[in-house]
C-alpha cells in the first residue's frame, strides 16, 4: 500500500480537478463566452485560496476514517459540495428569507441574478452568524483539549489545555459570545451602501442553531465512533492502523458521523466563498462551476495530504489550521456588522498554516540533527 502511494505522482491526485475544470471552461464559454471563463477561473482561484485551511482540517478528520468513507468523501461528498453547497444553499437562503417558493427562488437566480444578489446580500448577517459560531466551536474544541500534549503557541495552548479540566469552557465562551453580541449588536447594519434595520433575533437565533448543530454532531460522533474502550495513546499512526485493520468494527461504521461533520465544516468554510463570489459574478451557474472546480482541488489536496502523511509529518500543521479556523470564525462574526476585504480573509486562512508549516520543518530539522 505504501509503495503504491509513493509511486503515485502528485499531479495524478488532481485528475478529477483537471477534468471538472476543463468541462467547466467549456460550459462557461458556451454560456457567457470569454467573460464566463474569466469569471469562473477567478472564482476557482478565490475558492482555493479561501479553502486551503479547509483541506488541512479535512485531512485531520479523514486520516482517522476508513478507506470506504474516504472514497465516499470524494464521490458523494463532491456532489454535496458542488451542487448542494455551491448551488442549492444560496437558493435555500433566498427561499428561507423571503416569501418566494423554492422554484421561484431558483428561477430568480437563473433569470434575474442582480435581484437575486440583493436578496442574498440582505441575508448576509444571518449566514455569517451561523457559520461564524460553528467555526468558533471547532476552534474552541481544539484549544480546550486536555488530552493535547503538543503545543504550538505554548503561552496560550498549554494553559488552555490545563484550564479545560475545570469545565466545558468552549460552551461558556460560545454562549458568552452570543450574549455579548445580542447585548451590543446594533439595530441597523449597512448592506450594499444601504442602512437596513434588523431584528437581533436574526443574529442570535442562527448562532444558537450553530452551537446546537455542533453539539448534535459531536454527540452523534461520540455514539457511533465509541468502541467501548479508552485509549491512552493519542497517536494518529495508531488510530489509522487500527481503522485500516478493523474495518468492520463499530469505529469504522462511525464514518457516517465524521462524513456528516466534514460536510458541515465544508459548508461553514464555503459561506465566505459563496457570498464573496457575487463580487465576481452574479450568475449562479458560473458561481457553481467556478467554486465547484475549486472544491475539487481542495478535495484532491486533502487526499494527497492524507496519503503522504503530511499532517503527521509536520506536527504543527494541525495547530496552524485550527488557528486559521479561529481567525476565520472571528472574521465571520465581525462581518455580521461590517465588510472585510477578501485579501484580509485570505490572509487569515493562509498565514497561520504557512507559519506552522515553517515551524514544523524547522523542528524536524532540529530533531534530525539531535538524532545524528
């Protein structure tokens, strides 16, 4: 198995991306000409830049899943990612926030993209509230983990791990965040240069739903993935070997919960890309194709990192990805009330991972020098 992985070239991991991207270019050309190709390619680059950290987070979860669920992540998961998140989700936002039926929302997206964009923009604060708190819960679960014995930003992570034994601090911080936003949130926000009055419930309720959804998924994962025993070792290699050798155990069957969890994380990471896409194009077909191609690239990158053992080889990479998640969560919560430049959001996504990767490489070199 290892020899086959080593023989497989890096480019071969991206075959499905190249195929989808090529087909997308053809459809975009026939749909809108050269402008469609330019807009679609721009969206693909934007999606890849915004979702690089998503690939690392996905790899952290996927490495502990059975091979069959990894394949489903690339097949069923791509259908959900491309058509569910990049096409259906924006239409559902219009359906949920207006009096239009789903069919009318879909027709509006196809026939009147400028009006459709206005409705999506008006729901921006709702989407940011839900996605921001969900990503914040992911980051807090990483930060307040008493079993974590590797610390990157030690001055924070070491004490956070120690404090986690006191109680469930992630819930306390999440609820406190909702309470503070509910208390200090303005009753008016600026949307597309227009001041709009909002109900604070449109912010608080999505945040509560985001916390509840995270807790429900964690509860489901706990039920399905618990094999009835406690493991002292926190080694990824041991977990991976156990899953590969015991495919029929309850742990392997629990891949469904992790699969759902992965798709929800992908959805949360995609909010910024989907909403930001309207700055490039208002055409839902171009948006789906452009962002969909980027989603394929992210999926292929995830599998590459899992097969090459990138996450385990660079020990701070997980930390960088999770800090990136934390920064993105904060940026989404800020965007409930004000616009942030896409360049800043991309920096939040990439810089923590880049620094963590550099520190991991330097640490590996020092370890090799010590051994020699």
